[in-house]
């Protein structure tokens, strides 16, 4: 009985260790691995085993920005299991990363967190950091913006927005756009057969009217560019021309 009590508060209880075949991925990729459960000092029942895809995001609370943990997706990898004293069980799994998985850029952590749902006990957890590269289609658009249109990535953040939790790329203009734009914010929405690129164009204040517009936050314009997979397989300069046509609408 005393062992049951200790296990309920985590002493001598079952332990969980998720082992991945690799730790470097791109959005949409399949993740293979196994959950290893090591029994503690008593037999325990497990109602379910879940793996959570986690990251950190910025959210505004009372006009202040706070950073918090966010669960992007929840995967159920096993139902009821019984783990005996000292027993080791291995549960293989195969899950798919969602297309909106953020890239591990800057200091943004992305990780899997595995939890055992054990009745009347603490939920043992395991955390496994992973590296996520931008999807090749997203890379192609970033290359078009930087190499052909003269924008430069200034900041990449995961934050809560009108679209939910999204990764936002902030670009600063150079060349011909420096006179017209303060910044360009970009959000990517990747799908099976196309990529939606949301552009928030922050125009530079010009004259008294521009100053009023900037003060009222009316100097920002939002536009969407949809690129098909066929277009994304073209050269970066073709993609750049399509982006340029849209951005140029907001220069004046």
C-alpha cells in the first residue's frame, strides 16, 4: 500500500523514454520511433500514451507580451497498457508532422513531450528536442524575397495572431523598397498542392497624411499570394516576379 502511495507521487513509479530514429525533420515528414516504458516498484495501469508536439509562442496579455508553452498537436500512440514491476515495454509509433510545424530558427525550441496517463498518479513525462528545417517550398519563397527582391530576414517569431499560433517572418527592405516600406511580415500556410503566402506590408509614412495613417495603424496592408506546387518547382525569379507584382500594389 505504501509503495502505491509513493508511486502516485512519482517515487518508484514507471518511467517513460521516447526514442526517435532521428531528430531532424521538415514539416509534413513522418516521424518514426518507439516509446520505452520501464516499470517501477509496483504494477501500474496506463490508460493511454500520448505524444504532444510542443513549442513556445508569444501571446499578448494585458498589453504585455508573454512567452508560453503551446501544444501544436496531440498524438495517441497507445491505449490501455499494464506495466509490471521492473518490466520494460517498447511501443513503436509512426506519426506525421503537420505542415504548420514551425522551423527551429533562432532560439525557438520545438520538441515532443510524451505522457503516460496513469490513474491516481502523477503523469510521467519525457521531453525530446527536435530540429525542424523550413519546408523546401518555404525556403524557395524566402530565397526569392532575399536574393531577387532585396529583403532581409530581421526576426522570426512564433506568436498568437488572427490566424491562431503561427510563425511570422519579419523582413526589412533594401534597394528600391527602402523608400516605400518599413517592413514586410510574412506567414506561410503550406498545403498538399499549394502554398499560401500572407504578406503584411508596412508602408513608410510619407507626408502629414502618412504620419496620421501610421499613428492610426492604417499604414499596413494584408495580401495573399497563392503559389501552386508547379510554380514552386519553377526558378526563384519566377516566384519573385509574382510576389513583386503583389507587393508593388502597396508601394504608393
